[in-house]
C-alpha cells in the first residue's frame, strides 16, 4: 500500500501506479487536464512515463466551464 497526496488530500493506492492509469481510474480525460507532480508541471506527452510512488504529491487541475 502506498500513500500520496492528491490536491492536498491523502490517497491510498495498492502499489506503484502509472499516472495515466490513475487518472483514467478517476474518469479524468488526460487531454483536458494539467498535472503537477512533486512540484513540477508535467507535459501531457510525459504522463505515460510517470509512475506514482509512496510520498508523491499530485495537483490535478481541470478546466471549469462558465461565463
């Protein structure tokens, strides 16, 4: 079991997990999201290379419609 912080809240996962797999599990479409990983914004082209591990910090930002 690993614990990471997602948007300021602890989240447990069964083990190391790919970022894309994690986002898809939350029903988040990767083309419409920005991700900060351990303090750095990740290019969408790099999402598939990131494996989430114990102690990592994610900030997930999605656009909100309105006007």
